[in-house]
């Protein structure tokens, strides 16, 4: 009876070890997949953010150029009005 009990205990421990190893492998695999997907998502949104920042910078430059052109046009308009007033 004691031998049978010891044998069954060894089988139970071996089964528990096998199940735990399988569980640990599944957890490791799942963690790895999630890490890869998280890195992909992070890269995707980082790329979008960088693109948007580049667009914003370009639009700011365009706005500055438009403002300079507007000031230049306003000065020319004032000169023309003064010229017309003299005549």
C-alpha cells in the first residue's frame, strides 16, 4: 500500500510539473505576442505623431510666409493709396 501510495504521489507530482511547465510556456508565449503587438502599435502611433508634427511645422511655415506676403501687400497698398492721393 505504501509503495502504491508513493508511486501515485510521484505520478501526481510529475503531472503537476508537466501542467505547470505547459502553463508557464503558454504565459511566456502570450506575453511575447502581446509585447510584439504593443511595440507595433507604439511604432504605428509614433509614426502618425511624427507625421502630424511635420505637417504642423510645415503649416506654421506656410502661415508665416503668408503673413509676410500679406504685410508686403499691405505696404504696397498703402504706397499706392498715397500715390493716388497725391495725384
